[in-house]
């Protein structure tokens, strides 16, 4: 499965151009004009802050945040193979996939991810290089899954049309997680829980069912920098292993360690 994932990363990069960003914080923008105030954030961000859903995250483009992969697309086929191979019972995976979306990450987000990797590699070399050689090579990058829900795909406007942008609904977990760079209030408080099992939920059921609206189960396929993994939160680490051994899950301490690549929405 790792070979398949490497092939997919080469064919469809998780990065996109900086020009696809609609707004950046003041410190991230080099201005040539004499204007002193940054442009206001898009309405979606204002609404979400009022609902206390996001912390200081990334401001993604309002359009083209997603690229839907149609049936027959080679990349979609690979993503579906990865999901089924990572399910609880690969030979009898019963979940029907409704949509597969590619996440168009900004150049700024990808740079933050790579910067975090470099810091983990540097720290590992100085402190733990004999016991954690993988951390020095790539920061211990793993393919993992973030299980949650999606609401906007259930609306009448999206039943026949392709999804290409973030919705405005504060309770749509996929859109809020992607828009904030995993820096939601829930993840800030509890850490980012990911798993090598593609069917595990990463958020509390009371969070994903908030609003009691019609929702679809979804999973975000992620590249993660696990770094030094321990089982005791008291130890110095980058992530903490939790749960049963046959279902390998972990909590990542820093949201910058997670890069969303694809979203799988179930029927």
C-alpha cells in the first residue's frame, strides 16, 4: 500500500499555488502599496469565529478548495484502494463511497508542514538519533486517516453538482477542519487524533452530530509527521499512541503535523 501511496503523491501533489489564497495574515504578505490595513477575511471566516469554531488557522481560498475526482479517475481508484486496504476488514469492506475530493492545499500550508518536518528531524538528530532513525530521515511520515462527517454534500445544490469549495455551515466538520488547518477548538483542546484504520472516528460523537442535521460519514486521507511516538503523555514526544494495538491510533500534539490530501465521503 505504501508503494501505491507514493505513486499517488507523485501524480497528484497535495500542494497548490500561493495565488489560490484569498487572504493571508498581515505578517505573511509582502505589500508594495502604502495601504496599512489588511483586506478583511472572507465572510465565512467571520461567521465561524462568531461560532467559536476556529482558532488561529489558515485562510483558504473560498473557491477551488476541493477538486472532485470522478468515477474512472485513476487517482480516485488509488484512493479507494487505500481506503479499503486500511479498513477493519479489507476483504469485506461494505462502505459505499459516494465522493472523493482532492484537497488543494495552499503553498503556505505545505511550507508549514515541511517546516514542522524539518524541526522534528533536527530535534530527533540532537536528542534521539540512535533510537529513532526514521525521524531523521523524514520526520516519521505516515499515511493516516481522520474520521469525521460532512454536511454540505447532502444539500440539494450538491446532490448533482461537483463540490469545489468550502461550505458556510459551521457544523460541517470536513469544511471546518480543512479551513482551519485542523486547528478547530476540539483539536486544540484534545489534540489531533488520527488512525491507520480508515473507519475510525477522530472526533467525539457529540461534536460530529452537533446540530442534528443530515450528515454523511467522511474520512480525510492525511500525510502526517508522527515524529517521536510514545504511550505515556508524560514523556517528551511529538505524538501519543492510544487505543488497542490492532487499531493503531495516535494523537498528534501539533496540527501543523497534518496535511489533508483527500476527502472520502460515504453514501
